[in-house]
C-alpha cells in the first residue's frame, strides 16, 4: 500500500461534499414521507412515522454514512424506531444519538445497535451516559459478525458488517412484540452470536471530500475479508471465479458456525455498492448448492444491497443460524424503506406517544475572572488566536492527513478533523469575548463532539474538557500552566480511549509533547519555549510511529503492513501544536 493513489481521482454525483449528508437525508425524507421524519435540532435523527409508542422499547440504530441503505433505511414500523446518521464512514456524535433516543423513547428503555468500531463504541457509550442523566435507560449491543476481522477466541473484537441486517431485524421485531428492555437486548445478543459474515472486495471506494480511492488494489486482484471501510482483509490474490470465491467465504463461515444437518439458516448475499445483481445471484447460487449438499435448509434468502461501502465493488455473505424464536422474529412483519417483511404491519389500536420533557444537564457555569490567576503571557484572547491557528492548519493539511489515513485506515482522518475544527472555530467566533481559557475549552469540546462523532470526537472532547479543567484556576497561562494544559489534553484522551503509548495512535505524539513541555517548564522555560518543546515532542513522537506496528483501531488488522507509515492521528497532533506555537510567537510584543 502506498500514497500513489492520490494521482487517481474519482467522480460522484453530488453538489457540495460538505452538505452531502443533510441533502441525502432530505432526499430520503422526500422519497418516504409515509415512513420517515426528522426530529431534533441536529438534523441527524431520522425517526419512524409509525414506530415509537408508549410502553414499547425503542430501537435506535446508527453509524457512519456511505453504507446506504444502512442505517436510516431500516427505520420504520417493526424494525428501528430511529437512526442516528453520522458523516461518511464516521460515527454519529453523542448528540445525534441522544436525539434519536429521545425520539424513540416510549418510557420502556432504549436498545442501541451499531457496528463494533472504536468510534461507534465511544460515541454510543457517551450517548448512553447522557441518556441516563435525563432518565432514559439504555442497553447497547455492538454487532460483531465479521469472521475475518479477529480470531474466534477474540470475537468481541470483531467488526460489524452486513450482519447488522439480521441483528437489527431481530431486535426490532422483539420490541414490536412488546418484550421488555432486557428481553429485547437478549434477543439482539442471541442474533449477534448466531450471525457470521465474510466479504470480498474488488475495488476501492472514495470519500466525497477527497475523491481519491481510500486504498489500492490491482485491476486483476481481490481481497478476501476486507472491511466495509477498506480495512485490510485476510489475503489478497488474483481474482477467482464466483464459485471459488464463494467456496472460500462459505468455508470460513461454516467452519466456525458448524451447523448440523437439518438445521435452518437465513442467508444474506450483500453487494458493496458497485457489484450488480447478476454477480450476487451467482454467489447465492453457490451458497445454496453448498448448504444443500450439507442438508442444511435455507429458511429465507435476501440478495441485493443492504450494507454498502459507497462505490466499492465486492460482496459479502452472511448466515444466521435459526432457532424457533429467531425464526419467528425474522418473520415478524416490518415496513421500512430498505426492507419489508410480511406486508405492512397493522396499526396498534390505542397506541399513544407522549411528548416527554428532558432536563438539559449541559451548561457552563459563570466564572468570576477577578478570582483567577492572571500572571502569564497567554491571555484568553491569545489562546483563542492559538486555537484558530490550529483549526486553520488542520484545514490546510486535511488532504495530506486523509492520504496518510488511507494507507493504514479508512482515509477520513483529515476530513474528520477539519469538520471538528471548523465547528470549534464557529463556536469560538460566536462565543463571548470575556470567556476564559477554561470556558473556551469547554465550548470547543462540545462543538467538536457534536460535529464529528467518529473516534476523534469523544477523544478530543475529552481532551479539551480535561485540559480546560487543568487550567480552571487561571485567567492567563504561564509556562507551568501551559504545560499542564498540554498534559491535560493527553490525560483526556487517555481517559476516554483505551490506547497506550506504543499502540501507533495520537497518544504516541501527545505523550512526548506533554513530557517535554512539563520538563521545559520545570527547568524554567518561558511560555514560547514550553509550547515549542511540545511541538517538537509531538514531531518526534509522530515520526516514531513510522516504525511501530498498529495495535489499535481499524489499522490493527494490518499488523506488520502498518510499519513504515506515520499514524495520521499522531501527525495531526503535531500539526495543531506547531500552529499554536507559531500563533503564540506571532503575538510577541
């Protein structure tokens, strides 16, 4: 894998990439006004017209865009009550998810369903915490059906791909039948444990913001086990026949599922976006032959596009082993834009939906500036300028950062960081000029989190909040408190994420940045020197990731293939700190 793909551009039918998600949502609502509506202030909570009702467990699904019809396409009666819609290949934010939960809340609790990706887990967990604070009980189930993404003894680390289809369907039916919160969550977990998927990719996809393929694959190559964001699979080889490909996918699934003769399965043959039904039916033909040869019955099959990866060519096969309960739930009627089973469900006689009031726990307390320590050259005004410089630097470097991420990730890091920082800058431009540095950090955290989701959203929200608390007693920052701010950023990321130094993440840049900043401050350095030390420490840390093997996130599966490439999160850390140092230097009297 290399960066040479930047010379190859793609094309998409769109207006402006920055509005592609709200315009897509608007198009969906206009196409399905009988099924879908929008609720909440963020414009990202797509809600079923006939779904949420008093006394019923609410089903909230969600994830990044680019996988259509997942996730909003499964909103409707008998399936999901609401979907939280993220940016392309990026988790929805906690605010998006909380709004979806509030729309789906019938007073019986909410089940969150999403694929097992770091960003989704972080954001849905934060949303569950926020829901608990306003009185909504939440159970979460992360889908882990992708056999290729981790060995069977580490099933909990597996990705969620097209198996979402079966888990969502089962949970939605259980909720529609009136089961309790725990019973619905149990049904979803049972479905997840019974579902196994394998995929093959033939070509790359591209982000609307970059129009560059997010990975490279030869014109005569395929990759077995590749994820729906371009995560690396199990092996790359020359393209094989439909039967040979299906034999391999099915062999890996059946080896683990081990269905007995006479058992029943349901089958999903899913296209990734650019593979036609002709090819998908060839795959299904072979799937049916294999199962028939083993005297295993197919209860029902679905063939088509159910969880895509924009314009990626390829397909996946998903099997779910059925017992009587799962079969009845699978057959339960539902009606959504992407899936109808058993015709349109009959209205629930006497169903009501109560409008509920939720207390807003989020507020920023007033601060008496006269009680804060005012020594130090970094004023709130100067700090605001430093933050704006960091945002501008990310905007300039977003394409390069995305290209770095395309090598070992899904190619969206620069885009995601730019979206977050753009929201921060907008928040700072509208914030009162008398805001303290701590208040600036608090507002930056909320703006970044609400705009981004993904894994960067919770991590940088945690960073800004922690850093702001570290200097809450300061009006201006002196050298030691500036070093404490850098250390606070590190502590916030460590507190929310699970990475450690050496995992090839942003931690590997923030750790040396904080260490050298604190050392410089302890040795009597001034504010300029402390921030310069932090910037140089981040540069050294980012460079060191080139020789590391990734142990976290989507690039973990690369293993040794990740060596030789700088981690994009570590690189963006240096971009921000370098810009902040340059901005502070420019303010010298």
